[in-house]
């Protein structure tokens, strides 16, 4: 594994977050000491500075750029299942100590604790620490949006409206924990999004596309942006001819890539450690059980280079890993942060993530996908007498406890006698996470990861994620539409 | 401790308007000095804490303290925006400078700029939104514990819990712009919520109940909130799938709000201008059945979405949005209003208390009126196409026969088109849910497609 010397990121983070505020190692020890009182068994400090920018074009007009800077420190004290948490958006010693006092109020007062000797933790080197905001001149960002807007409008006379945006974030984090662990990460993230409206005979449809990852704008050049523009137009035009989706239970073939949002919703969330520790997930206590067809192996992998969901270390300083969730149909493991791992007697899998310093970490997915299988995608479509082929989705949602999930197609087709038929619009697929994978009867050899636009929300916190899968045949999902019985 | 320490200037909500207003004034002055033709700034500060209790034990105690400053400057028709959470003078100055730099790169946009000066409030009315709660974490933990206990004890099938939470917060918000308007007001928000798991036959269902208020005196008893969470979770056990069919659908008040939310998105200036709405050119046309009348009432005392002025400083005012089914207005900020050749409706930043008039029937009367159909418990997924109005969402709920709830149903979808659904409203309940920007009772729709097995 390509491991980054702990020095690089740590040095950068120290300079930006600590030295700038005059915070020394002794100050860190002191604050952690304030936290480690009474029966507190673990504590950590999370320093963060995040700079973000966005540029957008609508109606051919580039809105002036928007820029934001957010910084602060979150402090946490844990005692068994109890957590005390406070944060300050001023990184200064008095505010740090005040937050530490507040966070430690969760437990009985006791002797001030001691912190173990500092020990730097190494992380991966999945992306470079360069600031993506500086990877392209502002004039060039504006010019890119203008050019893509012009070219996309010229693609098809039916294109009536184009909205496109370019966004970048540069995040520097520094974590120190009561066990002496020191870790840091410098995270770039860029994204391009485009949505178009097409109109034909009074009917309007929308198409959206986009992508990005943990790198600078150099990998999001004009060619790539225009490709997303073409994709948005193609999707919108397909939907101009779409008919109402049928309703009822049908065979559903899921396309490769972004449809992996199914795995994220139906399976992924149910395998996050917190739900399983509390016993509120439909997958609780089922390790080793058969929960999917033998063809299915699902992993969560935070170690993919440059991917949107990847992290060198998670937000608790643990290096991310590739965690096998389901192996040949059997439930293998959960995704863990430190708190839940400790309470369940296991190790963190590097899935402890938080939206910002102002939020508590919890087990979250990184890049979640199914490994490829033996079938040719064409052969999967041909195997279906009557069903639907869903190759793009708007989004989804899951009820962890009952296991029920829902997601909505943005591009789908009827399959009749093994051939793709007419496009259908806005079908909703509903199913049960604990059984859907047992109905997978074919798995394609065409694993694809999404283009890098996923945002996952949990308990009010948003984090960037990746999803992916090969083409899959599911024998029976409920399809919700208005076009009569299936 | 030795001698006086130099600590950063401490903001507080009780400390009042002036320290934040000063920061806003600093921004406006600096923007002018840097050559901006117009500028606006919005500063906020908030504090609070929340406790979570799970299985009768404290799980988390979280303290919040947030501050932020948003800045927009215009150089003629070009705009730049920045925001910062660091409110120290040097950081503020850097943010203003950065906004000015960014403004150089925008296109000339004839519609850009502040809202019209004539729309600024002459005085900021007190809407009674600030009721700080001086409750200790220990007392908060007791309340949350009592709430969860009521849920756990409500039904033997309630077997597990996701916990109960009490959250207490207060904040101060100040907005000012280069027209010379500067105004602000304090607000408070307190909430109590509980989510539990019921199980039977190896299957689990979860549901929740919550209360959110401006004034702690208006909070319902913890035991009532908890018991309702327990009742809801247990009621969902044993859900069956329905066969695919068409039937009337009753959206209880807590989910009916979403139907009106879709209206608000569809009549927002941006969606209309982009023609990304199924309600383009629908002003003064029959959008709903004639039983639907909706008023916007921004000055309701203590209401959650009350505000004396919007995000651009435009004074808010009462208005009729939908009159006997006819759409009488849009939701416009000044930018999109100008693009559409109209005037701002004071909705930069959202809606301010949309009050849906009832048709006078209670929830039970609506169930009886429906006779045979679906009562929704929960909706899932994002299956609403804003451009076409196509609506298809995952649902669970209860099947009704002979005007009475018979059994729970699950893993189904309800589908239709919002245009038809709006025209198909046949009743609006008296059971108004006050917990959001839309105040509506349950809404009965004559016919939708229900997909199941």
C-alpha cells in the first residue's frame, strides 16, 4: 500500500491550524487532560479549516464566484457509551479549553487525566495535498463555464436552458487523541455539475450530469465537462419520449455505475456499526448469515485513488481500508468508527466520518460497490422477457430498521423479449434491503464506479461518497408508476 | 490565575443587537471604501445544547456555538459573495476584499443587485420569537429520559430505541445593506424528539414523534411525545403489501406539508425562470381544487417561519397565495422577480408560514369520507420530477375499508402527477400541524396509483 509519511500532512496541518493560532503541543495536552477526567476513557480534538468556492452559469450569465471559509475545533470526551461534545469556531487556546470543560461535563468530576506520548499515525496517499482552488486561474474557471454553456446549447436546438457549476473545496484537518495518536489530512475535492432543460412540442424534460473527485481542476478540463454536458442533453432527450412507468412487481435490470446507490441505501446503511451496536438495523447480529445470492460480494473501500469517497485517514485519524461487507452472499462485517468498534469489541475500519468540526463522527460509508460477476451485460438484458432496465437514478432512501428502501429512476427503459424498449419516466423502485440481494440472479462483468457526485446524508450530516456496481438482474422489485399494472 | 487575560470579544444573544450590527456596518463601510456600488451583509450568532438519551441512559451531551457572516458586493452589475465563520476584524476584512475580487470575474447581469430600497421595512416588528430556555443539562436529561421512558413503556412490543433528544437553542440574526437598512432580531428554537423500535415475529419497525417550539412553555409534556412515538412504531408492525390498484389517498398533516412544499418549489422564481417547473405560466389559473385556499402569514407570533423581513431585507407582508384553488402569487426573490418582470414577494430565503384553510373535517371524518383507500404513515425517496410534476414515492401506511383503518401496509409506492393530485384534493383536515413553515391539516386526494405486489 502506498503510505504517505506522516510528516507531510502533519506539518501542513500544524502550520495552518496550530502555529497560526499559537497553539502548542502543551496546549493540546492540557485540553486533552481537561477532557480525560473521571471515567472518561477516550477523548479527541479535531481541528479543521475548510475553504470552498463555487462558480455557476445560468442563462449564459456567470454569477460572480462564491467563497467561504470555515474553521474550528471540535472536542469530544467518551465514557463507555456516553459522549460529551463541544466545539468552537475560534481556534484559540481559551476557546479550546472552554470547549474541553463543556464536553467533559457529561461525566462525574474527577482527577485531571494524562495523555499518552504523541505518536504520529500514517495515512494513505490517495490524493495530493495541493489546493484545488489554486489549480486553475479564476478567469479560466469562468471561461470554462462559458464555453461549455455555449457548446451544450449548440448540441441540440431543443436545449432551452443550461445551468452549470464548478466547485472546489480544500480541507485541512488535524486530530489528536488521548491515546497519543496524531493524524492529519489535507483533502482536495472538485466537482462539475450541469443540468439542461429540453423542450419539444410543449413538453419539457430535464437532464443532469456531473462528476469530480479528490484532485484539482486539471482532471476536470473542458473535454470532461463537455462530456457531462452531452450526457445531460442525451438523458433529457431520451425522457422526451418516455412513457409512464408500469406499476407492480417486475424483473429489474440495474445498469452499472451510479445505480450502485441501491447497494448504498439497501445494504450499506444497514451495515454501519452504530445501528448494529444498538440492534436497530435489519442486519443486526447476522454476521456469517446468508443475506445475498452467492454471486454478490460487496465492499466499502476508502482507499481508491482520487475518488470522491476516499480518505487518507478518516475523521478520527484511522487510515481507511477496504472492508468486505458481503462475501459470496454471506454477511462478513460492519463499518466501524472508534466508539462503536470499542463497544462492540472490534477495531475501527476507518469509517469514522463527520461533516465538520461542529459535528460528532459516526460510522459512514466511503466508496461502496459490488465486485463484478461472470455475466456479459448484453446477456443479462436478453434474459428478461418483460421487465425494466434502470440505468440512472435521482437518489434513494432507506429505513434501517425495517430494511425498506426506495429509489427513483431518472433514466429507465422497458425490456420486452430480451430487448430494450421505450423509455419510461420517473419510476420508483421499492424493496427490502435484507432480501433484495437474495433475488440477484445475474451479475455483470462490467463493474463501474460513479462519476463522483454522491452526497450521503445521515442524522443531518452530509459527506461525499462514491458508489458503484456491475449490471445486475434482480428477480422482482416493486415498481411504482402510473402506467397501469405491469 | 494571574492578571487579566486577553480573550476574544465574546458575543452573546442576550448581549443584543449591537456587537453584530457593528460587524455588519464594518463590512458595508469597507465595501464602499473598496469601490463597491452596493453591498449587503448578514451576521448570525447562536448557542445551545442538546442531550440524547438512549435506553434510559445518557448517550450524548453536545454544546453548540455558531457564528457566521455572509457578504455580497456588487460592482455595477457584477457580484461576488463570501462567507466566514471567523468574525475577527482581520478575517472580516479579508472576506470583504475577497468578495470584491470575485466580483471582477462575473458577467454583467442587468438583473443583479440589492432588493429595491422602497421594500425595506420602516420598522422591524417584534414577532415574539425569542424565549430563551434556562434549563440545565441535568434537567434536560431528565426530560429526555421521561420522554423515552413513556415510549418504551407505551406498548410491550416497543423493544428498542434510537433514543430521545432535547435540544435548546437561541440565536441572533442581523442583516444590513447599503440602502442604509440594518435590522435584526433574536430567535429561539427548542425541540423534543423520540424514535423507538417495535418488533414482532422477528421484524422491526421504527417511528418517531417530535415537538418544536419557540417558547418552552408551549412544549407538550415529554410523556405525550414519547407515548405517541411508541404508539406509531407499534401500529406499523405486521404491514402487508397491497396489490396494485388505484384508490383515494389521505396524507396526514405531517406528510401533507410536503405536498405544499412541492408547490413552493414549483412556483419559486428560479424554477419558473428556468422553466424547470410543472407550474410555468400558471398564475391566476386553477391549480388546485376549489376547496384549497392558502395564505402566507409572516407575522404570526411565535410561529416557526415568522420573519419581519426576508434574506434581502424586504419587509414581509401577509398575502393570499392560493384562492379557491386559483394561484394568486409566486415565491420570488428580487433577482428572479426582475427576470420575470415582476416584483419580489419577500421570499428570498423561503416561505413564511403558509396557512392552508381547512374544509372543516377532522382526521377521522376524512378517513370516513375516503371510505376505501390508503392513509399514509411515511413517505420515502425523492421521486418528484419538478419539471413534469410526476410523483412516485415509496410509502407505508394503513388500508381503510368502510371508512375505518383496517391494517398496516408496507413496501408500496403511491404515484400520480402533482397537477392531477392538486386538482384532486377533496378535503383538508382541522388537525393542523404547526411544526414547520407550512401549517396544514391532513389532505385527502381523490385518486392515486398504488403499486405493490
